[in-house]
C-alpha cells in the first residue's frame, strides 16, 4: 500500500502556493493525476503548478478541448478527460505521458488503462469555504521522493 501524504490549505492562495512548490520540483516526463469534485480546486491547483513551472499564460480548464498546452521552463500538458468516459478512444496519450513536459490529467479514472504505473495521484477535497485537503498518493520512487520533499 502506498503512503498517502496529506496537506491542508485554508485559502485559494495557499492551495496555489502548495502547487507552485510542487511545480518547482517537477521534471520532464512527470505525470500527475488530479481528482476532486467540481469546485474542489483542480484548476486553482493547476494554475499554481503552472507558476512553479514558469508558465506565464493564463491557465484555464481544458474541459471542451481535452488538452491544453502551456510553455514554461518545460511544457505543461493539461488534460481533462471527463468527456472520454465510456470511450475507448486513445488520443495519443503516450505522446503526452512520455513527452518532454509535465502532464496533469483531470478525471484520470476514465483513462486508467492508459496511465503509466509511475505517477503522482492527487485528490482535492472541498472542506468549507476556501479550506481544502490535498491527498497525494505516490506511485514509484520518484514520486515518493517528491512527496517527502513537498511536505517537509
């Protein structure tokens, strides 16, 4: 069983700051999955991640396009695969998962069969107002080290 790391935030800015710190630690080919109900802060988290990666463009949810790409110190591939539920369509996930950038996948359970084993699963929970709980579940040694660095 993988260890779960938990971080509590008390504002949108705090959530972005956690994500910014994580973004600064990421390397090419890193994969993060992002789960959480609507309003849990997935896009807010991704915006902070982008800041940590040096992205200057405004980050928004890729709900209607499935993939949005942003340039920073390395590319950020932001996928929202919600619309692929009940679909066996492979839109070339490997190109993103094995690319030169960082890949963030929202609603990853819909493409579970395509996901690499090594990755960092994040789950955001809405507690109240701006309070969030972020659970990080690392899969693989690289992501275990990332979590320990982030929560220290």
